[in-house]
C-alpha cells in the first residue's frame, strides 16, 4: 500500500489537494488507516485516469463522475461476460 505522498510523486502532475478533492468526491477510494490514506494499484490507476481526463482531454469536473460510472459499468460487464464464458466452458 502506498501513501498519498507516494501517489502524488508517482503521478507527477497531480497536486495533493487535487487528490484529496477526488477522495472527497469519492472518485478515488483508498483505505484509511491511522488517519492516513493508503492506496493500492487500482487507486493509482484511477487517479491517473482522472488526471488524464482533466489535463489531456479537458473534461470538466461535472463530467468526471459520469465517465467513471460508465467505465465502472463497462469493466463490471466485461468481468461478468468472462465469468459466463468460463462457466460455459466448464
């Protein structure tokens, strides 16, 4: 698990304040332990995606939760289809 300072350094273009705002909006959901956020790889990937959406694609903050929700649904559907395929094979 990685700390918020590690994530900020890893992403390079994201400020701590931005990441804390994304956590407050529940766009990124790290664990909290002893008053400190702890991130796993999926949290960092999601923060990287949010940063790219905002910085490279100029997506505004109102659209971010919609895009994240749609992506979450897409990944869940892919997971379910894979599980059905596995069950059908056997």
